[in-house]
């Protein structure tokens, strides 16, 4: 299996592209890290990765050339000569796309060293987590074959919409496709995008999870799973259940633009749990019940206006309860509280989504609510400097395109 060169020489052109969606969490963030159920859905905002492998050197020497990453949105290019990668990673380098394994402490130290001479602007230092995940995924899946990757995203970074997972899933999808480690897709859409076979999606998901670990520290796996498989899912202790959402769920997303970092917030909740184990176990247990109930409600088919309203009232109440418990975990923020108060003035219920501490807030938009209400609440939220957008919920997961 060597479709892209390596010691067998270059057989290009071999550009591959992959796109993976962001997500919203309807219930259960943070608690899911501690074993509770959570409900998440893919949204129609994507991270796109492309990968073009370069010819290897005379005689197939992989030390020729470089591994490059271009982050199109920030117009930043990073480059590592293959010889330097090999020198730093030494024995740690070994293309083994079929066997996802965690980043070892030695690998992580070598990656940190490889980032030192890259000129990451001080204002974008948070990119280093993404760059570390990239170097880990690239070298683990392709070794140090020369190539150029490019990434662009619709998702705000560090805002709770799963940009880290979408980055890891789209990059793993592109790398594994280039490595020939995933087979031809189960279905090819009109524009040439393919959905991979289930077993191949599982492989992408496992690699993306290893990448998420570098960015998040202790991820539950919900974000990479929903980005890989799409739709709406219930997720508990690594087990994924697809949910059939019988009625459309309309959500307004408000990005408070308050930056935060998932790794620090997840660690903060774990510290609180170790200070107050019994109280926090009860909080996580309550969240589990909320997610279980919410997942059964979304699967109910509501046929008439009364049934739809009653279903949405229950969803709203559960979201409100979940928000209260997220406050108990210490992950709300004054900007989030402002969004909650503002939407409540219009009788709309909101909760934070993702890690909290700023970032994005979800507002349930009842099917029968008048457009004027949505316009008014959006105008008021935007007057605070927040950014509002509506998203389609429950769409496709990872798709790949072979050039
Ligand atoms: N397109 C991207 N390019 C580079 N790094 C990215 C990209 N998307 C996400 N990341 C990495 O993921 C981090 C954000 O992840 P996180 O704190 O989990 O927030 P979220 O996943 O909610 O957006 C960024 O700081 C960056 O390191
Ligand atoms: C807080 C958490 O539940 C979700 C984090 O999502 P995000 O990175 O804020 O988009 C962490 C996790 O499940 O890994
Ligand atoms: Mg994340």
C-alpha cells in the first residue's frame, strides 16, 4: 500500500481534500468527560484540509523536501525540512496509518522542539496546539514524506463549536486518504465528495481522537465522533448512538467573542470534582439524566402544533436545567449570562455550548415563533458586540475528495 510515493518514488498528482463539520452540544458538555451521556449534532460549518504530496528525492530519499502547512485564514505558512523532522523525531517517526496510537512523551517533546523555531505571532500563540496535533498526525500517518497541507475553516476557533475536532478529523481524513489507508468511498455525491466506509470512518475517528488529546488534554471523544460521523448523536463513555431527530431543531448561535481554551476549562472542572467529589458526582449524574431525557424527546415525532410546542417546551426546560448545572461546574461567564438574560426577555431559552468560559451560546428557536422575535433578539445581542448566526443541525460528517 504505497499510492503516494515514499521509497517507491512519486506517482502524483495526488491532491486530496477533506472537510469535517463543527458541532453543537445540546446537553452534557464537561459531564461527558466524567462518564455522563451527552447529546451533540453536526452543524453546516466546516474545516477543510487539502494535501498535496511532493516527489521524494533522487532514489526515493524521504529526507529531500519539507512538510509544509499553510493556514489560509491567518495567512501563515509553517515548514519543516524532512531532514529536521527525522533528526528530531528519530526512532519516534514511523508511518503506521493503520494503527492509531497516542503521542508518546518523547514525541511530544520533539514536537515542542520542532515548533520553537517557527515564527508563531505572539497574538496567535494558541495555534501551537493545532500545529502540534498536525505534526503528530502527519508524521504518524505519513512518516516524513514531503508534502504541503492547507487548512481553512468556517468555524470560529476556541469558541465551543468544535474547531479543534474538525481540524483533527479533516486532517486525519486527508492524510489517511493520501496514505491509501482508507478505501474508495461508499457513496460519491454530485460534486465528487465521498463518504467513507464505516470502518474507514472509525480509523479516521481514532486518529482524530489522538490529535484532540494533544489539544484538549482529556477529551471525551464526543467532538471528533460527531465531526466524523455527522448527524445527531448521544455519546456516553465512548459509545455512540445515532438519534433520529423527528422534527427540525432550530438553533441560534451567539458567539460572545470571549476567547477561552477548552483544555484549561476541562482541567478546571476536574479540579473542582477532586475538591468536591460527592457534590460533583451528583451534578454529573443530574446532567446524565438530562441528556438521556433530551435524547428520547428529540426522537419523538410531533405531528401537530400542540405536540410540537409541548416537545420544544420540554427541550427548552432541559437546556435551562443543564445551564444551571454548568454554572455549578464553574464554566459560565458574564458574557454568557448577558446572552441568557437578553434572550429570556424574548421568552427564549439558552445555554452555553462546548467548554464555556466565553465562546458560544445556543438559543432554541421554537418552530412557531415569529421571525420578528428572532430579528429583535439578534439585533439586541449584536448591540453587545456578539455575533449571531443560524445553523443547520444534524448534517453530514467527514467527506473526502480525491483529485
Ligand atoms: N483551522 C485550524 N488551524 C489550526 N489550528 C486549529 C484550527 N482549528 C482549531 N485549531 C486548534 O484548536 C484550538 C481550539 O480548540 P478548543 O480550545 O478545543 O476550542 P474549539 O474546539 O471549541 O474551537 C486552537 O487554539 C488551535 O490550536
Ligand atoms: C467540554 C467538552 O465536553 C466539549 C468541548 O468542546 P469545545 O472544544 O469547546 O468545542 C470536552 C469534551 O467532551 O472533550
Ligand atoms: Mg475543541
